[in-house]
């Protein structure tokens, strides 16, 4: 296991649903506090400042720390936990999955459940079970027994899914690629930039609560007040059965992606072109993506103050917003190379030229 693989394992296995990102923040701090100045805003986003040859332009590399998960809503008299989803979940992927409830007394293991199909009429078996009818079973038989284990409303619930190397050793499976892959990218980009000259000051920012409304992006942008921003994200790989080429041409292992459109942002066009030119110079394969149904932290950062030239670079990932996702190491490595090269080009004149 090399340094990158070890980092990806560590950061994806850390628990951190929206509003409960503390353990992910601690991972980022451990890797960057020796080479950056570390602070956090009052929402909990971590801001790691790496000075270069000049104080400005200020380059913001943003990846959100939170993953999709759940929160305890109430405990039934029979001892089952009802929950609130944190982030977007497709009901169909939620049943019969292991989860851990993080309580003040320690971790409590459970499984998501619903009424057994054997007890449903034939027509009901064909229907998707809605979230409201699901529960978490921790093996208890009463409300009192659940409370004795320390479970209470407001406790975060995290999918259980260990990092694993798959049959193709360049492919990795884990929870929380969305968006620990972005956090890992800015960690390693700053580590590399610490060994090289760059004509700016770089801020690696792990934002909070992206999955519930891009909230940490707003507050951290206020602290940094960036001159330019690069959002580091996953992208939805369309190379699975049932996806037509015209619906998505994004393939895992074929290079990082450049997002040309999403529901909350159109990228700065000159910055977009700079990404394309840089990829061509380095012979990095680059895919182009348009996300009509989603958004990133860029949606908030690019409208900060008088506006911030912003672009999104993604790593194609299968099965996001579920208990497990799959990504390809080549896409990650190429994304990292592209980000470092791009930052080194962002001097004062270049950044000023993005908006004239």
C-alpha cells in the first residue's frame, strides 16, 4: 500500500456525515498542519493556508468533508431507530445495509430494515420501500434497551464500508468517495506544492455540510475570500449497464473530468480553457461532463462577494450516494497532476486575465 492508497483508506473510512465532520477534519489536520497554517470557520470547515512566492492571488482548492448518511430521529417503544436522511439517498439502495450509530457511549452497530417481503401481498413486493417505512435494528427489544446503549435523537448514523482494493488493483471500493476524494486531492496537491515554487497562496479547504445545501462553502469562502477557486469532486461514471452514451460518456479509468455545466454554476470560461490547455500540454486525458441534476460547492463559492472565477475537476466514480463507490487510481493520479500544474500557472496576471 503506497502513500496515496493509505491516505485514501484513512480518509474514506473516517466517519463524517453533514454536521458531524470532526473526524475527517482531524485527518486533514494531521496531514497538513506541518506545512500549512490551519484554522477553521465557525461552521467547522477547515482552512489550510500554504504561502507561495506571493500573497496573492489566493487560490482556493475545495473538497467537502461530509458524506451522505443519517441521523437518529426517534426510538420506537419496540426498540427500533427511526432516522432522518442527511444528503440525497435513493430508497432502493438503503435496505439491508450495515450502519453504525455514533453515540456518546461509543459505536452501536445496526442494520437498515423494513417489513419483510414474505408478509407483503404480491403487488406490494414490486414497489420500492420509502424511507419513512424503514428503521434501524440494533438487536434491541425495547426503547429502554436502546437508550441504555446511549442512542439518542441527533446521533449521526454512518454506512459501514471498509476500503478495499478490487480485482483490478487500480480500482478501489469504499464509502464516502463523495467527497473524500476531493479532500485527498487537496491534501496531496499541497504536499507537492510544498516542494515546488508557486506564484500565489493556496488554501486547501475541507468544507462542511455540502450534501445538505453547500453551507460550509459559503462560510469558508467568506474567510478565504479567494481570487480563484478549483472545486475538487467526484463525477458520476456513466459506464454501467443501462446508461446510453448520450446520457453520459464519462468512463472510469479514462481521465478526470471537467464540469462544463451544473445546476448551480457555469464555470469561468477562461479558467475552463486553461484547464483544457494544461491537460493537453501534459497529455492528461480529460473528459467533459454536464450535471443537470446536481451541484457542487462551486455553486456557492463562485458568487462570493463580487464573484470568483471557479471550475470543477472531478474523478469519475460509480455508485455514489450509496454505501459503496468505486473509483480508478489512474483518474485520481491524473487529476492530482493536473491540479498541481494548474495552480503553478495561476499568477497575478493570469488570474486578473480570467475576468477581462
